C-alpha cells in the first residue's frame, strides 16, 4: 500500500468531501496502480480490470463522505476494490464464458502488453531454450488455471497475500473479518493448489512455490 503523510491524506479527504475535484484526482493517482494491479491479477483481463477500476473509484466518490478514518485510506480503498473484485468473480462464476481467460498474449492474458507476464518475455528472448520456454509456459498455464479455479474469496485472499505481500492482519482489515478467518482461507487455498499441482511440486511445497515472486514457503500463514 502507498505510504503517505497522514495529515496530508486527511486534508485531501476533507477537500474531496467538499467537492474538490483536484483532491479526489490526487487520491485516485495515489492508489490507482494498486487497484488496477489487484483487479488484473484476479481477472487476468484488461477489460474486466478496467471495469473494476472504474467501479472502485465510482464507489469511493459516492461514499467518501461517510469515511470516518476508522482505518487508513489505503485500506478503505483496497476494501472497496476487493468487494468490486468479489462481485465480478461471483458474477463470472455464474457465466462459464466469462471465466479465467487464456489468450495468445500469454497465459490468462488478453493479448496486450500491459498484462504480459515478464517471465514470458524472458522465455521468448533471443537465445532462450525453446524446450525450457515451452515447459515454463505450460507450468504457468497450470498455475493460472489452478488459481482461476479457487473460490472467489480464497483467490482474493491468496492474491492479496502473495501478490501484494500483505500480512493476514491487513487482509483481515480489508475484508472486514478476523485474522483466523484469513488464515483458514489461505489454508484452504493452499490445500486446493497443492492438490491441483501435485504433479508439479513435491508434497512439502507451500503455496509460495506457485507465486512468481518466489516468496519463502510458510510466509502465507503470517
């Protein structure tokens, strides 16, 4: 989450409540990358991510007058984005044609460079081993498919933990639940992924093995 001066943040919020468009735009600029990154990582679709992005900041615009500083602004915006993502994922689950896309631009990507996996770019670089590149793409396809098959809440908790690097306490604040619930959700996601990817990783592998950031196994429970 972006680190900002609390006093500066309070001033921006106060001005935005009074209808100051410049203040609202300043808030958006501080948080738009995090919102778009979360939406893309969960949907693997530029179009869906843009819809979630717009819905997030529209909801924020409509409700900023009710923000009472009970949590940080970044947490509040993450909460709005998470709820927008969950709404999208639940709708998509009811429509098979809208599920986890896989297209020519890479595994689970709608072709454009904005979402392209940097690992794919490495694989396709001059001098790369074609067999190794093909194997790497196949593994990433399997990982993306396994993540796409997680229930919406497990998927978003897993992404917040391993893509955004948030601790369980922060995720609990965002989702307005307990740390224990978050840990249980991560455990269920871990179990499902281990089962789905059993032939790719050893029985002892933790979910961090399946994140491209390569976080040490066991971090998921913190």
